[in-house]
C-alpha cells in the first residue's frame, strides 16, 4: 500500500486539492480525476489523511525560516535517528572542528566511530551491513552535519555520492568485498572525475584505462578530489584510448589506495572547506584487475549522469541547511541588541528588510528542496528541477552568507566571527558537482527542447 505521502502526491498530480476544515476533509477535483477506486481509497483513508494534513498545517502555522516546510514527513525512527546523530555530533565532532580545520583533514578514527554508530551509508542494503533506509536518512545526515561548523567529515560524499556507484554497478563479488567496510567506516571513499583539463566537460578526461586481457592499465591524473588523502578506495572515471565514439569512451573503475602506480599528491590549500582533504591523484602504469570495472565497458557516462541527480540534490540540502544556520547565528547576534546610532541594529529598517528577504528566500529553498526529496525518493526523474534547485540554492546560500557577514560589521572579517567559516565554505557549492552555468545550460536545454 502507498504511504499517505505517496497517495497525496498522486492525488496532487491529478489536480486533486485536499484541505482540512476542523475535523472535516474537503476535496476539490477536476472532473473525472477521481475514479471510483480512488474515491473508495480516499474514504477508507480519511482519518489518516486528516491527521497527516493537520500535522503539516500546524507545522506551517508556527513556522520559522528554519523549520521543515511541512512537505517532507519523518517517521518516528527517523526522528530518533536525528536525535541520536545530533547528540553524537555535538559530543564527538563539533568540539574537534577547529582542530581539524587547522590540520586540514579529519582523523580516520572518526569515520570508524560514525560507522560503529550506524551513521554511514544509511541507504546501503542490510545484506551488506547498511540500514537500508530511504533517502530521508541521508537528508538528516546532511542537515545535521551542516550544524557542525566544518565540512571535513564528508559523510554525504561517501554515503550518498560514491558508495551508490558500488552498490548499483559493482559485481556481487566487489559489493561483498567493499560495502561492509564502507558502512563500518573502515573504508573511506572518493570519486575522481575532474582533471586539470576536464571539469565541466567530462569528455575532456584524458586519464586512460587500457584494458588488456584481465588487467587494466591506468595512466593520468585527477585534481580537486575530496577525501583524496583519506580515501582507501576511489571510483575513477577514465577513458578507453581506443574508443571512437566519445559517449562510449568512459568507464568507471574501483582503485584501491596502495595499488602500485597510484600516488596521492599533497593536500590542496583551499580558500574554504579547510578540514576537507582535497588532493590530486596520480596514476602511472597503475594495474588493476578488469573485474574492478563498474558495469559495462563504455557505460561510464551513463552511470555518471544517472547518479548526478542524487549528487546535486545533496548539494541542495547542504546549501539550504548552511543558509539556515548562517541566518540562525545572525539572528542570535541581533538578539544581543547590538547598539548602533539611533537604536539597536535589529530595529534598523535596512537590517529588518534584509532579514525578511533572506528568511523568505531560505523558506522558498526549503519548500523546493523538500518537494524534490520526495520526488527523488519516489524515483522520479527530476534532473531539470534539481538543476534549478542546485544553482538557485547555491547562489542563495552565497547571498545569505554575504549579507549576514555585513550585518556582523567589522567582526565579520575576524576569524572568530561565528559565520566566517561557513561564509567561506558555501563559496564552493556553486562550483562542485556542476557549476551554476552548467545547471542553467541543463535547464535551458530541457525547456527549449520541450517547446520545440
Ligand atoms: C571543494 C571542491 C571539491 C571538489 N571535489 C571533487 C571530487 O571529489 N571529485 C571530482 O571529480 N571533482 C571534484 N571537484 C571538481 C568540480 O567538480 C569541478 O571544479 C567542477 O566540475 C567545475 O570544473 P572546473 O573547475 O574544471 O571548471 P571549468 O569547467 O573549467 O569551468 C570554468 C568556468 O567556465 C564555466 N563553463 C564551463 N563550461 C561552460 C559551458 N559549457 N557554458 C557556460 N559556462 C561554462 C564554468 O561554469 C566556470 O565558471 C571539486 C571542486 C571543489 C571546488
């Protein structure tokens, strides 16, 4: 049976509008939209729908900019998971963030602790040690991580971006070999696509994978690889040097750290995300078994495209959560009644309007995000909408960070300012996982081809 949320979403798609009036359920539907089966189901599930809508409405009435928009609902298990994770992060992660920012990396021991607590790879099936949870668990992890004031412990990258390639495309043997370690935190993963000459244009990839018999020989280099230093296992995109058709030239391979011919470069010094170990990777006659290929030879481009929807959605979650946190911190600052000429800062019309505008934008971002999470969890193709959300929320978070920093005045440029780290960190969101310009290209392409 469909969940309440799925059932309501189906009705919405048919143009059916349901609302509550006291304890009554009111329904407006276009002619012919409600079949007799749907009418029966609606009548049978009336009390369940009523309570769902009432709960969502009460959530909306008292809403502040940082509450759920009331679109996405969490089960009791998920709420308990969030509480447990929040408590763990407060104790084990947030207090270490400053130190990790200085060191430019997080210790691997914390990955293992997260794994022991069941916070890694929540989507991986229980067969391989995971929770087998739906995408809401990933949303919870991404949101709670954004409260830790650092980005080094890249759980979302590991659990929701890299590991899904293994779970969905690796052979059974590779899954049994690697997935339990990914879940326990023994294995930290990275995905290596970008090269010095190939970022937005992945067909510019020149790292070669020459399949000879049962061996693959890899040559080339990658740059800006997150978890680059800590990674034990890398999903590598490389091209077949003999391929004639570009779209069939890319394949994905699993390469273990320590394989002869695979070297990690130094940690790259970045303007933000300091605790994130971003590095170059070098491959020189690096030999791996052909069995380490994910999926069919030449299917790399399709696999990358298929997984980008989830990757970009995780960026949207992070962008919205970071914007919320920045505004929340700025409001706490304003509540201290910062004196300025003519009264307190929070009474200044310029500041009040800025706060109102930012809260509105964040709310819009959250509502869009929650809708997309539901669509994604229900396996709809929402590539265009996620591209819209990726570019808009990334730019929105950047705007919010900038305006809030101004509100802090001269404190805003001091390292001790509580939002300065996030101000730096949000700057990368419009760049990774597809730049804002590339998102706009996807949106325009989709809209224009739809019209013609
Ligand atoms: C913090 C961080 C972490 C990262 N982690 C990883 C990782 O783990 N793995 C990985 O593989 N990569 C990673 N990347 C790389 C990231 O995915 C690339 O930076 C991104 O794809 C953009 O590529 P580029 O930097 O080569 O820019 P380019 O593609 O060279 O683009 C330069 C500029 O030109 C614009 N542009 C390019 N093409 C077009 C076009 N067709 N139309 C209009 N404008 C265009 C871009 O929008 C941009 O403004 C990371 C990047 C950052 C910043």
